[in-house]
C-alpha cells in the first residue's frame, strides 16, 4: 500500500525536506481553506465526498531539517504563517470517485500549494504520487478530471492534462475549464 514518499523542495531559501502522504481532511483543511476559499467561512472549504471511504486526501508536510520525525505534526493550522515551519501542511490535493461522462473516474479537487512554495515541485509531486495511491484504491479507474481554475490551467497542461470544455464560472471560485487526463502507470515515464 502506498502511504508516504519523502522528497526535497528546491526553495528560494534553500532545500527543504518534505513528506507527501495520504492524510485525512483534518490534515489539509486549513491549507485548502486559506488558498482556495478565504475569506469565505471555513465550512465552504468542506466538499461533499470528503469523508467517502474511497476519497483520498494527499498532503505535503515539511520535515525538520535535521530529523526524519514527522509523527508530531502540530502546525497544520498555520497556512498563513510568515515562514513555513516543520510539520506545516504546504500542499494538498483530494481525489474523489466521481464519474466523467458516465464512466468511472477520479475527480481532483482542492489542489493547492502554499503561496511562498509554489514552483518548487509540490503540486507536480502530489499528482505523480497520486497515481500509486489511486491505483491501490481502484485499479481499473484511469480517467482523471477536474474543474481547473483558468490561471492554473497551464500547470495542468504541463503535466499532460487537456482542456475539455469552454470556460465557465464557479461563483465562489471564478473562471474555470474542465480538464482531463489519464492516470499513467509508473512504467510510462
Ligand atoms: C496550481 C498550483 C497547485 C501548482 O502548484 P505548484 O506547487 O506551484 O506546482 P509545481 O511547482 O509542481 O509546478 C510544476 C510546473 O508547473 C509550473 N506552474 C505551476 N503553476 C503554474 C501556473 N499557474 N502557470 C504556469 N505554470 C505553472 C511550474 O513553474 C513548474 O514548471 P517547471 O516544471 O518548468 O519547473 C499552485 O500554483 C496553486 O496552489 N495555485 C493557487 C490555487 C489554485 O489555483 N489551485 C488549482 C485549483 S484548480
């Protein structure tokens, strides 16, 4: 079973060690809210399906510079702190089983990286990690889709996603495209 993967972020302030792992909604909700829903109330950051047994939440958490200890995460509510600290949740992505054009598919929701760590590989690492995680849950489901914010569309395109709709507006979150991708196997790289 795929549970965690460690990697190094190449940040402007130097390398930071991080662990990416499957977590629960409590582990990521503060970051999801801060990046994707603030200043709306925290409740608006909860999605139908967050607690479904097949839903998978992936979080990236900073590790201590000198230790491998990730057990004592007590900073998950610090999405707005000035400096990211060990234990902070700095990336989040949620995958829910939700049909695409009447066929079984994974819907990617709530994808976000803490603002000061964007462009350091957090987002792409989560999408790569998701392959193994999702294959464990539903081996035959390979279709991915999401409602992508228009400014984020080039990020998804870089990772092989394709725009599959005209632009449309979600009132709480602005202009979007629907985008799709196929979950590649590890051997396809
Ligand atoms: C979209 C988002 C999750 C990307 O996360 P990230 O951690 O910055 O992504 P990565 O660092 O892995 O970026 C991978 C590549 O995509 C590029 N990239 C990231 N965001 C981009 C964007 N908006 N436009 C163009 N390129 C982008 C990176 O520069 C990097 O390029 P490289 O491989 O040539 O170095 C992040 O920008 C974010 O949280 N945005 C605000 C919230 C949001 O819009 N979420 C998506 C909702 S659908």
